[in-house]
C-alpha cells in the first residue's frame, strides 16, 4: 500500500500537505494517508468500517470528508462520511 501511495505521490504531489484517501476493491478496505508539507507520504491509517464492504470501487469526493462509493458486488452506491475515528456508510 505504501508503494501505491508513493506512486500516486510522484504524479500528484500536493502542495502544503494534506490527506489522501484510497480504497481497494479486492480487500474491501479504505485507508487515510497523511501527506506532510514537503509532499511525502507519512502515516497510513486503515479506517474502521461501520459495515462490511462488497467490492468497494469508484470512490469519489463530493464534499469535504464526503464521498460516493460504488460497491460492485452489492450493486449499491453509498454516500460515505469520514470522521476522525469512524467510517460511516
């Protein structure tokens, strides 16, 4: 996962630091990547899910800490809110 984030970073170096969220369709997980002011990947945090995901795919930002997430195997589209310590779908 760190290599994936590093590859992303090499193409999309953010200015001033921030957070990157990523998901995996095969492992049904979501991670938060801390990005420092120099643009380097720092802490990688797996997010705690309120419910299991089924082929989580198509993860798109719609507002600050709000995403749409397509679950292929479930045939559903979730509106996702990410809080400091809990993922809500």
